C-alpha cells in the first residue's frame, strides 16, 4: 500500500499523493482518508467477508476538487488503473455491450451523514449494454428495470432534474397498466418508461442521457464531490457539529442485484436492537428489490427474522457474519446487504446509531461479555444521552394541539394551568394546583412563582435569559422566546396564532426539549433515571429497571475514573440536599442575592434609602441573623463538603420597584394630594441608581466598596454560621467568593476587612475557623492579571457566563433572540458560546489565567461555576486545562460526573497511545 505524503499543490491539482485505494488495501482505521463507508468495506474485505470488489477515491481528492474547482490531475489515471484491475477480476468490461460490468458510485464521509449526500446505482447501462445485461441475467424485465433506475438516479443526482418528474412518469405507467407496485410492470412497460425518462432528461437537462459508461462514472464521481457542499449536507453538519473541511470519499463498487426475482432481495440488519439495546434479530428485508426501495418505503418490508423461511442458507450466513462483525467492532453494527440469486453480499457496515437507553444498556452488556473495558464503556455513552434519560417526556402517542414554539431553554415536559404573575403561581400552587408561569420575560421578582410553577413560558429571551438560567438551576422545564405568543399580563391572557385566547386557568403543556407549546394536557411519562438519582429507585433491587441498573454501573465507572470534582450551584438547603443526592461534592456557587428577595425586600429598600450611617447599620443588623440562618442551613445540608458563597453580586436597583411604575404612583399621589414621602424617596433612589447598562455598572465587589458594611455583614454571617455548626459538632467548610473583581487592589481591600471580621468572630466564639477567601474570574482584565490577583486569592472560580458576555461584547439576555439564529445558520457559530465554551477566546483566557494563577500560588484551587460547568463538551475542556472542579445546577450534576469520567478516560487513553 502506498503511503500518503504531504500533498504538494500545483496548478493542476496535487501531485505525489495516492488518491485511489482498492478495497483490499484499506482498513477501518483509515476513516479520515477513505471515509467511514470505504474504510469499513476494506475492513470487511480483510475479514474475508463477501464484499463486491471495488475501490475508494479518497477525501483528499475531494478536498483538492472543492478547493480548486477541478479534480487532481492524477486522479483520472488512477481511477482508470483501478477500474481496469476491477474489470480483470470480474471478467467483464464497464458497460460493454455483450457482458457489461455495472458499478455503483456512493458517497462516504468520515462521519455518517445518512441521506445527506449522493449515490448512483447501475452505472454502465446504455441502450446497447441493457441488451447484454438481459441476456447475461436471462431476465429482460430485470435489465430494463435496472436501466430506468439508473436514468432516474443519474438524472436527479448528476444532472439536477426534478425528481418528481420521474416519479410522476412512473406513477402514470402503473396507472396505465392498472397496477400498484413497480414489480408488476413488465419489460415492455419498462422499455416505454426508459424512453420517457430519456425525454425528461433531454428536456430538463438540455442534453441526452450519456451512453458512454466512463462518462457516466466520471460525472457521478463529480456529483458526489459536489454533494458535500449541498444545502442539506451543510445543514446536517451544522446540526451535528461535523467540520466542513473534511470532504467525502467516493466508493466505486461492482454491482450486485437484489432485483433479480424472488430469490434475490435487499435488507438492513442490526446486531442488537438500536431502540432498546437488546440482543436478537433486528432489521428489515425486501424481496426482489434494490437498496433504495427499502429506504423509500414504497413497498412494505418484512421483519429480518422472516428471511430464515425465505432463504435459510443466506439467513444463517448473515447471522454468522453479524456475530463476526459485532465481535470485531466490539459494538452494535448497522449492516446493509443484498442477496443475488441466493448469494449473500455485504454492502456496508458501520457502528450503528442508537437511542440513549440502548447506548447505556449496550455499553454494560459489552463489558459483561469481555469485549470492552470500563474505560471504553464510558466512551460509548454521552452526557447528552444521560440528560435525555433524565427528562420527563410527553407521551408521543397522545393527540396534541400545538400552538407555538420557542427556544428549548430547559428540558422536560410540564403541564399546568396558565398563570401570569408570581403571586397567583404561589397561591394556586399552595392550593394543590399545577401551574405554568407565563410571562413576557422573568426577573428576580418572579423567583417565588418560578419555584412554585411546573414550568416557565416566556415570549421573550433566550437560553441564557433569566428564566432559562434559573429554570435550569432548579430543574424546571422552560420554553423562552416564543414570539408568536402574545402575552398580556394585565388582562391575564395569552393569544396564540389563529386568534385563540388562553385565559388564566386554562391548561397548557410545554416541552422544554423541543420548545413546543400545546393547548390542554399532554400526558407525561416519568423518568425512572431521575427516581434513581433521587434515591427513590435502587439499582439492583428486584423492581429496578434494567436501564437504571445500566446507568448506575456507568456512573460508577465514571466516578472511579474522573479527576474533576463536581459541585452544585445551590442557594438554599433544599437545593443543596437534592444536589447531594445527585452526587454533588460541595457547593461551587451560592448566589446570596437570591436570599434577599421575598420578605427581606423591605429591609434591602431601607438599606438603599438609608440617609445616615445609623440607619444603614440598623438595616444591616436586621439582615445579619437572617443571612446567618441561611448559611447554617446550607452548612448543615453540605456538612463535610465545601460551600462557596458568593457575596452580593447584582446591581442594587434590581431590588427596587420598576422606575415607570413608581413614577406613575408618585404622580398619582401628587395629583390627589396624598402622602407620598416614602414613594418619593424611593423614586429618587431608583433614579440615582439607574444605569444604562447595569451589568457593567455598580455591582459585585463595587457594591461592597461603595455600600459600607454590606460585605462585612455577609462575611460575619458566614463566620458566625460556621462557628455555630462547629459548636454543634458539624464540619462546615465555607469559602467566601468576591465577585466581579477586576484588579487585585479591590480584592485586597475586601479581604483585609473580611479577615478582620473572621478574627473577631473567632475571638468571640473561641472557635478556630478556616474560611478560604477567593474570587470569581469573570472579567477579561481579571483573567489577564490573574497572576497578581492570585496573591490575594486562595481560589479562583471562573464565572464563564459573564466572561463570555464581556469577551464577546454580547448582552446574553438579548442576542440569542435577536441574531444568534442567523449566526448559527451562516456557520459563524457551530454552537452558542453561552452553551459551550468558546475555546479559542474565552477558553484561552481561562487557560492562561489558570496557569498564571498557579505560577503565583501553586496550591491555588481552580473551579468554574458558569452555565458551562454542566455542558458536556465544556467539561472536557476544563479537565484539559487542569481545573479542580466544575459546578452546575443540581439536575446537571450526573451529566457533569459522567463527562468528567469520560474526559479522564479519554486523556488516559491518549497518554497510553
């Protein structure tokens, strides 16, 4: 086998490179070069399985063609040499009149892209060779059927003729014959159809159907190359995150025929059930047919098991081959085959796609069979598949009325009565009603209602809007940005397309996995996997689902392998306890601003309005015991595990009334000459604190420096809570996190005051406290000066939500709904940078900051607490850059655990290789 050299580009293409490989030359490890189909055809040939002879044109040839607009100069000669060798082996010449060799030309990229690119069968047939094929096969009908198939496929795929024109002509022929299926057309009918098809080609393509077999093959090869950049192929690659620069290989394979009569046929087989993972005989078979007949669904197939009665010899041989392939590939295999007059031929094999449940079952089955080890089992499943298994889902068999669609912000299926404000959501929920909170968009005031609701539906916002982020953190189903729905919160109603009005109290259903919104109640199917993680179903128990058992085993593999620890983003004891059940190893982010809402809002308003130091101190004094109680509960729930508490972060105006509503109230009070002193002071404060861009204004550490005593109160509450838990024989492990630091001087000032307060609490309680103090790295400047900041920080936690926002200059609450869709469609983004970390930009800052921080402080603890902490691909990145932990919402903890194990297993495998 010739060795591929680095291509040398010349004016005429690429020289010094081998562009064509016989099936006997390749193997399954050459997918980059031969594509998946070609590599696997070569592998089956090497195994001695019955594969029709052929050759593969490499992806390198395709890339030269796509880059230069012309095929490599050497390609034609290489194809000619391999074609000549194929003709010698088969004892036939391509398209010769008396004994024609026919070939198929099929695409085959590295990654499976089913149906996205082009295939042409029966190349080599012409007005002359069709007679030779009829004589050779002893079946005139078969020959003309094969010829009409070639003209139809070639016309559509290569010449760009509208496919419906051929379909209409075929239907007309069946109608004239008064038959319903193709197989009932006779040779004479098919001859007439061929003539009709040729006229369609002449009229639509402006040229005759080519009679030269080599011209047919060359044009088909070029068409397959071109199909790499077809609209459907590009769309599929964007959706599946397949790189656009890989190109496709082209497989030229000698034809075998399943349409030679009842002793012939074609089928698809799976070595295991791709839906459940169970072993057995799975697949479909169709007698007297070519491969596209199965895919097109124009005739009813029979279950593969029935092949045993139709052709036992071929069936037994197929079962043996399937066992051979599964043992060789050590995985579920998807197989295409043809039987030509009792002779079985293998046309393709690949590792088969499967459902999430099947993936987990198959991985553990293969471990039990000794085919793979635990490390490999982890590579056979993904966090995305685990997430699918955890979401409740709607019953797909139910009758539904869809009325809208938004952004699938937080997965799951939720049913409830529509309510349009938080107060009603809480009130109805306490009365036992299930509700869906419907808003134009949510804000921190809606938190109680969001907690009470089964799900959240908004007409504005994207995947990182307030509703989406909070919903994911709580494991709530959420659909955002359903713009076609007109939400009128004042009239408590929602108008859907078509004019139907959903009044408050009407039942609706929302699907956070698809973004779909339905009228009425759609039945929900619960997830046993969530019941397992919550401790309501135990793996190994008699009534345990076998899927739960498989998930349990895979998670055990992952926990043994992973280096990254997984913490939770949790703001209260209830969430912390849930997170612990899900396997959290601490809290990586406690957002204290969520503790200041509800009954404490008035205290915060008084703090903001305080005119004197005494008034401010009084407000802080009242807040202190409330904060301390919060932290005591958290430390108790997470006893023995680290709890990272972020001091107050959002702008203070978020705790104040809406400026417009307050202005109206003041104006009305003045016009009626009613007392409004308090409202006026409040309005003045709102005006004073109002900012054009509050996310880049007075928040985070800036608040602690501008509002005296605010951070001091929070640190004292943390220290006193820790001391109380230690006195109760608990093991509190508190970490104080200073948000939005941009310079080490900010951190030093806050740290000095924090150290003083901690020392005071230690002296007052006689308790030695070990409270780590660190910061969030969420501004580009903090990342760029991480070496300096590490001098005053014992840990970094990367706040990748804000870091992404500030690096890109995006307002995350706005951009997803405004232009992200266009960016994704144009290929600017493969995926939203708020969903998966931008390795080249934001990721580089994380990598560099981690390195600089540890150069200053080798024992610096590094974590991440943005939304990316639960994203599968991002978890792999954080493992690579050496972070110590990721933190995510409780419901994403199992996904993060699994992906951390997969990342460790993957890197160990790479090191070993």
